[in-house]
């Protein structure tokens, strides 16, 4: 009878150790997820800080190039809406990662990936259209629309700036999607 009791105690101790190990693994996973998501949260916070500064830059350009301030206001509206969507589609709250169930976290990450695709497909063309009209307004306001050389240089500068912006958008988009994928992959490995 003593052997049976010893066996029960050993099984109970093993079960407690296993439960403790699972708790430690989940806590480690949550810390890894917080670390991986930190750059996304930083990016959104930097966007929020930079938005008014960039708006003021466009206001200054409007004064320098003698164009309507509506271009700066439209930029502010478009950028503010895009930043609000970034708050939803990019930011992963550390509190969520610390307290929510793994199912909730998985749902949020999958929803973010889908919404981020839609956001990029809508906001990038709107930004391109805005940039076109902004550069055109600069050329018209400064009577350079007929100056072929200056018109060409402004157009080339706009195309180079546009190409650089598209590359940055693609890199950030892919990295954000990759971050969500790696967190989801870590969650799947932990489930196995």
C-alpha cells in the first residue's frame, strides 16, 4: 500500500511541475510577443508625434510656394485618418498581449493583417493622387507650368519621391505582416 501512495505523490508532484512549466512557457511566449510587437507600437507613436510637424511643414511650403493652405489641410485629414487606422491595424497593445487569451490575440492579429491590406490599398493611391495635385499646384502657382526644364525637374523630383515613398510603404507593410506572422507562428508552436 505504501508503494501505491508513493506513486500517487510522485504523480501529483509531476503534474504540479508540468503545470508550473506550462505557466512559465506561456509567460515567456507573452514576453516574446510583446518584444516583437514593440516596433509596431513605436512606429504608430512616432506617426502621431510627427503628424503635426509634417502638417506645419506643408503649411510653410504653402506660404513659400504661394499655394492654397487647403493642400496642407487635406494632407492633415488624410494623414490623421491613416494614422487612426494604423492605431487599429498596426498597434498591438502590451496589455492585450499580457492579459488576453491566446484565441483573442490570434483573432486580433489575423484581423489586423486583413485590415492592413485594405488600408494600404486605399491610402497609397490617395496619397499618390494628393501628391500629384500638390506638385501641380506648386507649378501653376509659380508660373512654371510652361517652363519645360523646371517642369521636368519638379516632375522628376516628384517621381523619385513617390518611388521612395512606395518602397518605404512596401517595406513597412511587409515587415508588419511578417511580425504578425511570426507571433502567430510562435503561438502555433506553443500550442503543439
